C-alpha cells in the first residue's frame, strides 16, 4: 500500500509544488515508486515543473470522469522510470470534482506505488478539502514570513478535523544569513511556535528558481535529499541553512548577501 501524503500550506507561493516535485524526485532516486498528483485544478503547474507539459494526453479530471484509466493519464519522468506525474487541468469547472472523486483515483493507484504525493492548491476552502480528503499524511510547507506562519497555523488546526495520522512541517526559503543576524526565526523556533514536527528545512536557493533540481551540488539539493530520508527512513536530519554563513568566510558571504 502506498503512503499518501498531501503537500499543503494555506498560503500560495510558499513552495508546495516545489517541495512536492523535489521530494518525489529524491524518493524515486532512492528506488521507490512515486506518483505525484496535481490537484491544483485551474492553477496547476506540476507538469511544467517536471518538464512533461507537452506529454499531457489525459488529466486528473479525465480519470475522474472515466474518460480514461488512471494509468493512461500517468506521465513517466524522462530520466527516472519509477517517477510519474498525474497532471491536472487548466480550464475546468472545478466544483464538479469532489474529494471522493480524487480519493477514488488515489485508491486506483495505491497498489502500483510506494508514495502518492498530492500537490494541494492554496487556500482552505473546497479545493483544499478535495486535496486533503484522500490523504493519510500531510506535510505543511511554511516560509519564515509572518503571513505564511499565520496561514500554516490555520491549516494545522483544520487538519486536526481530517483523518490524517501524521502531520509534519517543512520550512522553505530559509535565509541562513538572516537567522544568524536574528532577523528571522530559526527553523526550530518556527516548529515550536506551530507545535509541529519539523521534517525538513530548505534554503532560499536560486537553483530552485525553475522548481525542480536534478542532480547537482547545491544546498537545496542536499536539503531535499535529507527531507526524503526523513520521510522514508524516519530519520531526523534537518539541513542547517546557516552553515555556509558561519565562520570567517561565512561572515564574508553574509555581508555579500546583504548587498545583493
Ligand atoms: P506554491 O506551489 O506553494 O504556490 P511554488 O512551489 O510554485 O509555490 O513556488 C513559488 C515560486 O517560488 C516558484 O517560482 C519557485 O521556483 C520558487 N521557490 C520555491 N522554493 C524556493 C526556494 N527554496 N528558493 C528559491 N525559490 C524557491
Ligand atoms: Mg503549487
């Protein structure tokens, strides 16, 4: 049976799709069978981040409306054969899609995969409900900004009412230099403030500007590697986003970063 994890946040633009795609990639690189489900109907972009938008024939709504089988809508990753995307649709009357409909799609994929990652839309209304309904675990993505923290707190409270057995926190877009300057909270403080289990910290990294980070030596790549290990092996190694700003050369980098 697959682990069904919804990646959510409340606030838009904090990195849900980025976390979904990169976590999916790293789990797949560990040899696990992964499908990423784009449930962001209307503002979907997981297919674009994965670079498979030109391969879309069928989408999530086609599966729900029985126009095709779920396997026909899956798009295999170009480089990793055990990584798939189930794309969403741009223009559609989303109110016709129900949480139950999405849950049925998930149930149909269950036996074929180790992980089903659900990329949730922003907000806490019907689209949120649809995405969360079929999941049994949740990762809440938050950035170290007040508005994001407030929305995450709201989402964490709402999740209590769902049948979710495990909720964890990923702090994204972390600026290690600002943590050392005490201008923003560190990741442990954020997790404590939200009374939530911290499972990953992802630095602010220009390499993520296009979303997906395939094999490279960047900080964010290593941070996602640790996140995938924490998810799969239940380790607790959080990437230290302040590391490169410590010591003498670190202080120099910190000064440089401030001038950008
Ligand atoms: P959401 O799905 O929550 O709306 P996205 O994953 O689409 O957010 O991310 C919004 C934007 O932020 C994208 O352009 C993405 O490339 C960028 N981004 C996300 N995380 C990071 C990061 N850690 N460092 C730099 N840019 C990031
Ligand atoms: Mg998104």
